C-alpha cells in the first residue's frame, strides 16, 4: 500500500440506471423511476396514501407514508430512486422505504400513458 494514499479512501458511486414503468413486474425487487403524479387516493383507516404515478409507458400505484405526503401533488414530477416493488393482494405496489430516495425532479415533456396500468393486473402465486 502506498503511504500517500492512506486515509483517502472514497466510495465508488455509480450513476443510477433509470427504468420505465412497463419494466416493473413481480420479479423485480427495486427500480429507479422518474414519474409524474396522476392522482392521490386515501386509504381507509391507514396513515399512508395510495398515489397513482406514471410515465410515457404506463402507470403504477405507489404507497406514500405520512412523511412523504408533501411530495404527492398532482402533476409534479418525482424521482423514486431504488424504490421497492412489492405485492399487495395480488397487485403490484411501489414504495420508498429507508433504502430509497424520494425527491422532486425536473419537469418532463412527456405525457403520462394512462391506458396501461401495471397495478391493475392481478398476479397469482403458482406452486410447482
């Protein structure tokens, strides 16, 4: 080891790879997404809200916790970095947990494709 390099270790930081909504499926664990907020729905007797977000390939339902609700303004563009893809009653949900980054992003020129809803498809666990 060289003495002049001692104590100057820096982590290697990679730029994120951004994906589209149509690449979200039950087999994916985490995704980096740039999306626009389409609508916000209250969930009865729960502290979180279900927010429909989308891009030019489709829409998906995301769960926003209480501390994330200030981001859910309809029409705003968000960056969901390393968000978790989970299943809820057979439907896909996207959520930002403690390993994720949720933040505002620069406005995008594309329109949201509301015809393809990833969360609308019901998936079933099939045994061997």
